[in-house]
């Protein structure tokens, strides 16, 4: 008799990610008692404890970690099978995931999302944020089906197709009260070395992370996204390159000062990309929508 079910594995996965039975229940749209019963029944059937309970917080036991490590492969396989079956029957994916670089707020796709949901109401849509190489990694690891606004060139090895969406210029900026703001010449390495750089942390887990505009041995403060980077530079806690569309309003208002540097950061190309394997109608719809001229500029306008 099979003692494992996808329903039980989903519950274990949700509890591990959310840290408690109640939080997992909210994600799964169930009452906590149902989730607790599912786990208790699974533990009884397997004859092992899957979680250590410490008040409201729970953590996986060694047996639980092993179950979930393999169980997540089963959940992904079941999701892929569901997707393929529905795609064969209707042409539309059951779920479609779009990955974006954290530079772009998800709301910049609001019009497209509304249009998509109007014609594909049976396809669940998910938006995910990653940063720099992490955006490409999410595509290659099958965590998303398509990426929009992925920075730089994709990793070697293939398995995906990519198209440039356009380029973004960068400016070097500091707060008006920062010591570098009063320097009259173009800033060189010797000027920058004594001060802290604010950098957006690459979210890649496997691929080599990218670090932009940092000198060897430089003091750095790593932040999760571009909005945080701008906030910290505006607060005078460090320096760094910023996408010009993101910094223009602050520069115009005087809350940031653009400075000339001896080694400026070249314009960055951003890409639209998807895996090479066959896709369904949802992927085709989003490819068509995101290929329209001016799409990158439209996404950046949400910084204004």
C-alpha cells in the first residue's frame, strides 16, 4: 500500500518553507487542523517523526529532510505532468511562471497580466523576482518558464533562447552630503577605495554571482534590490552605479548627485528568454506581448 500522497508532500513542503502549520495552512487554503492531521497521519503511516515541534515553529527532522528532498522532485514531476496533459488537451499550460530581474517592479506588467487573465483564466500565473545571474538560473533550473528583463548575457551551455529587449545606461551617484560629492575631478580608484559601495546581491545559487562596480578589497553593503540600493545611496551610506531611468528623479531633485568617473559602467543589455523545449499557448502569448517595441522603456517608466 502506497503511504505517500502528493497532498501530504505538498503539506510538508509548505510547512518547511513557511515555518509553521498555520502559515502553511494559509498558503494551502486549509484550516490548520487539517494540515496537522495530514502530517500526523503521514508520520504514523511511515513510523517516523518528520518535524521537531518547538511551540508554533517547526523544523524538519533528518528523516523529514530526506523525505522532502526527494519529495520535491515528485511534486515537480507531477506538476510537469499536469501541465503536459492540459497542454495536449487545450494548448494552454496549467501554470505559467514569469521571472523578472528585481530591477523591475512586478506591477509594470499589470496591463499584460490583466489581458492575459482575460483570455487564459484556466492558467495560473506566477511572477518571481531574482537578481542578475539568479534570473537566468531560475530559467535554467525550471523554476520559471520565461524571463523578462534579464541582465547581461546568459550563461554558456545553451538550453534556452534569448532576445535583447534593449539597453539601459548607468550613472554614478552619491548623496549630496557624501564626501565624494565635493570632489571636482573625475573619480578614480584611489578616490573610491576609502568609501563603501552599495551593491545589489546576486540571487544565483549555482551560477557564478556577478558583482558590478566594486574594487578588490572594497567595503560593501549588499542589499536585496535596486530600490534598497537607491535608498541607501540617497541616505549617504555609500556610492554606486544606478540605472539612469531609476536615478533621474533623484538627480533632478538634488537628493542624488551624478559624478564623473574614470571607469564608467557601460550600458547593460536586458533580455527576454525562455527554455528551448516546446512551450504552450501561454508562452506564445507572453513572447508576443513582451516582444513589442519599447517594452523595456515601458517597464522602466514605473520608476518615474
